[in-house]
């Protein structure tokens, strides 16, 4: 008898990730085009260099358990170099896909900008943030998981979509996976005088088990021996409120998956870092209001960076209190470049997540799932599928637009 774990080990699953769940809730037409038809924007229609991926590689190296006891002065430059190496690889890959000098120049400029940004962000984090906040030791980084989605009675959810059939046909090489088929009656059989002889049977494919998959940035252990899930986010805009973390699916989902796997964790550490890093204050051309450095509010700096700089380089003005008002402003209203939050989830929250996940996955994998557009004032204008979607609504040849602007791929987690 083949178990669901056997299917997971062989990669024979319909894996549902948070990105697909969010897409399904946001717009079913977009979800259908991406996750069922496999349409992704072609190069040139979206930024091909993945900053977040390179940023995570730098963070992963810094938190590798194998190097945790090494001096940070050795680890930091290597972590930043890992980030740079990933950027180099991405640039080389996309340059090989275009012969346009203009596009290549744009790619090189994009590369230059993001390398400068990433090195600054990582250096700031490693030197100024991590030493103050990291009261733990890493246990593991980059942890992939795949757990079965089951119903209220523990029943397995199966899927027979085109993606699953394609996966099954490409990966099944072992006879034991014939267990994926089950015998089903097709019709009654009768003899010549009309007497019932029995059923005519045939083999019917059961499909593939539906699972919940993802990748955890890190698991760490605190001073009390408790395990925590850690997630790093780079963002253009820091959250001004944190209530969203109380209902965030990623947090609850990761903790639920670990519980299914028998790993007991205390909670979730959510670290958010702004795409930017504090700069030293601008120096005035002449002394103004007794200050050598600018007190303009439009500077890319923060309280600690500004304080340290003026204290060291303009001590007379600092001691005289000339910078006090601006320092008070930075402390109360200045740019926040980094923030860290801890969240706990009780057993009821995890139970509810499992129940909601089953209902959602069951809906997503139905043969007759309803597909329709869900327009919105804000999310439609930035949607990559805006053009084919409006063509569809007008009765135009939207398929031509899809084929021109998009290419077909497997989901990103199946390409790893």
C-alpha cells in the first residue's frame, strides 16, 4: 500500500503554496491563467533580476549554523559576497537571453543599482541590527516542507487537474504507483436471457494527493531552548501597523505545517527591512544655525546614524544642543529601516487554519471550479494580465495577447 508520504517523497503531489492561495483569493481569472494554464510574463515585461532572492541568499549565509561560531568580521563580507554572486548569476542569465544593446544597458544599470542597495542593506543589518536583536542561535536555514492537506475525518484530498496528470505521466516510473488507480464499476453486464451477470469494471485514476508546501527562511533556538520560525522580508514600505500579523496566513501556515511534521515551536519571528539604509547626514556648505550638518527632513538617515555622526564630527554644536530638535524629530517620526516582531499562535488557531486550508484547497482543485474576474480599483492597474483581461471582457482575441506577452512555465516551486 502506497502512503501519501510516499507520494510526497516522489514529488507526486499537487502542491498548494501561499502565493497560489493569495492569487486565488485576489482574482480567479488571474489565478487560472497563472496556476492552471501556467502563463508567466516574458522577459522584458517584468524585472528579471530577483532582488529578494539574492537578499535571502546573503541572509542565509550569515545565519548558517555551521558558521555561527565564527567571528562575524569573517562571515559578514562572505555573506555580502554571496549576495553579489547571485546578482552576477542573474545578470549573466538574462543578458544571454537578449541581443538588444538598449535592453542590455538597462539590465546592467538595474544590476548596478540593486547591488549597491543590497550591499548597503546587508551591511547595515549585519553591523547595526543583528548584534542588538539576535538573542538566539540558528538551527537550520532554508527548510522546505510538504505536508498533506486532510479533511475533518483525516481523509486525503485528491486532484485530477491537467497539471497533476502531467506530473504523474512525467514522474511515474515505479510499479507501486499503480496504486494511484482504483477499480470503478462502469456498467451492468447481462447474459443472453437478461440475467444480471455482474459489473464491467475499469481502472480509474485517483489523481495526486493535495499538499501544502513552502520554504521557511530559518529555525532558531532561544536562550530557553524554544524553537522559533524566522522570516525575513525586504520591502519598499514598512508596515505602520502590525495587526496584519495576527491574521497572516504565512505565519500560521508555517507553524501549522511544523506541527503536522511533529516539530514543536514557540512562535514566529517576523523581520522586516526597508529597501534602503541610513546614510550619514549631509554636510552644509556653510555653518547654518550653528550646525555643520543639515537638519533637513528629506534625508535618508535615522536617529542613531545621525546622532553618532554629529556627536563625533560636530561635538561643539551637539553639546550646545543645536541638533536636539532634529534628533527629537528623527526619534519620533524619522524613517524606520528595520523592525522585528514576535507572534504566537495557540492550538485553536492552528486547528482553524488546517480546516480553512482544506476547504480552500478543495475549492481550488474542483473540476468545475468557478473562474471569473474580480476587478478592483487598485490591484487591477498593476496586474500583469490587465491587457488580456480587458480583451477577454470585450470579446476580443485575448488568447493572442496571452501567447504574445506570456510564456508557459511550471510553478516556480516545481522548477527548483
